[in-house]
C-alpha cells in the first residue's frame, strides 16, 4: 500500500470514534499545556526583566538602604526599615572616596510617598508620574539621553537651582505644540524651569520611562525635606575588568561613611543588573522544573491512555485486519497504520496544548504588562516529545495488530 493511502486510512479510523479520540488527546493536551503555558509566561517575564533592568546601565553598582523589590509586607520589612537612612552628606562623602575609581557616581531619590502631578497653565499630567532628584550623572547610570536642552551641571546642585529635565510623556501633555525649554512648570506645589528634555525611553515592567521629571537632588531635598528620606547611589566601574575591584572599593567606602566597625555587618544593599537577572533566573528555573515534573507525569498518564485505547482499537478491528491481510496487506503496512494513528492522536493533542499554553502564558504576561513571546524551543521540544510518546506507547498495539494471524483474525467475532 502507498504511504498516502495508509495515512488516509489511519486518520479516517480516528474520525470513526471522535469522542474516544478527543478524550485520549485531552491527556496529551493537558500535559503539554502545563509546561508550555508556564515557560511562555516565564520567557515573557524574563525578556521583560532583562530589558527593563537595562536602566541600571553597564558595569553599574547600585547601593540602597533596602533590597530592590522589597514588598510592603513581609517578615524582613521591619528589619530594613530600622536601618539608618543614607543621607546626602554620606552620599557626597562616598562620592569623594570613589574619586579615581569611578567618574560616575549618581545620587538620586524619588517621590514614592504621594502621587506627583505636573501642571503648566491649564494643562496637567496624570497623577503618578515619576518625580525625583538627582545629579549630573543620572543619564549615564540610568540609560537616559538628552534630546533637547542640557543636562544638570554640578553648579545646579551646588546652587540648589529650581530647574528640571522632563520626559517625552510630560512634553506631549504639557507642551503639545511648543518647545518646553524655558517654561516654568509646577510640580507638587513648587515651580521649576525646564532646561532639558529626555530622549524617548519607552516602557519597562509596565511603567513608562517617559513620564518623568527630575530636578537637582539638593533642590529636591530643600523643597520636600530630607527627613526619613534615603539616598540611592549608583557608581560605575571604568571597565568590566575593574568591576570587582570597584565593587570592593564601593563596599569599603560605604562602610567608612556609615562608620561601621570591622565586626559589624553591612547596613546597606548592593546589587547590579547581573545579580538581579541571575536572581530571577534561579526563580524561573525552579518554576520551570516544577512545571516539567507536572507535565511529565501528565504525559506519562496520557501515554498509557494512548496504549490502552490503541489496544481496544486493535481488538475491535481484528476482523478488519484479517480481511486486509487476506487480500495482501503486509505486516509493515498494518504496523505503520496503527503507529500513525497513535502519533496523530499524540501530535494533535500536543498542538492543542501548545496553542492553549502560548495563549495562557501570554495572557499572564499581558496582565503583568510584560512583552509577548512565542517559545519556539519549548514548542519544538513539545512536538518531538509528543511524537516520541505516540511511537513509544503505540508501538506495542501496532505490533500486536501487525502480528495477528489472518485465519484467526477472520474467525474473530
């Protein structure tokens, strides 16, 4: 028999028992869906995080009072809250100690307590824009660039000037048809003169990098107070080769400005883009391993189901097999037909699981405002595994069908 005719007969036999075939495929679908769904969501989040963390810049070391991403509730929250704030005086002393090691030492703090809103004439932004204070190194340590106007200068900070640099999102709302340079805007009840505009930044972690207003950090602390406000510090190593040495120097310098004795632990946190990505990768690997185990159990159960259904099919079609053999069908043709049926059930179930898994995973990514992805690697692996399950669990029923004696099969009732 020709392969095309064998394939047509195999698929036709599946159509005879649609409900049974569908229920058998369902087990494969659930197994593939579980791993594809999880890996799609994890891949989307990983890509979004790796893109979003680029705000740290290259070879950047971040120093803060609390660990990044610390939730408002948790057993460790109070321990970190009890730490001393990093004051502006300490941050400036740290900058002095890093001279010769790093030309980029960014000091920054943000308004995280109450939503900020900017106004100009009768126009206003939406509440919740990013508003903070920094120095002239904010651009280098946060991967921003100036499109119009100028950056902060050291004199802006020393003279506590009321000047601001705004993002594209602020410009589009407050100055839709005019240049923002030289205009006076009001933020949180204070006025600032716009001296620059950031180049478009885009979004990361679901938040816009263009809805931002920055002022000199000295002005920020003068206008909104320094009490109960901790300064974040970012310092950049001159090269990747000097990164570890710069990290050691930063730790030493920070311990000096914090007046820590040799036996005392650090009362500050250090992290980099690599450490954040690797931390997420460990969590993602654990989640992926869990999904793989669950999927493997489901696929094993589905494979046993395929074998059971195919054995039932062989028993039901014993007389048909006898007739085909009596008119010249070869053993290989019978074997291939039943293997195709088993593989078809497995692959169709796998395709359904992949489509549902990708849809569910990207649905989770959308809810978390992450980018959409298609996990080609895991989809390919899923299809190959489905083919293997179909062949592995379908071989014995197919061999049993192909080995039937035609005389005995014709007598079967």
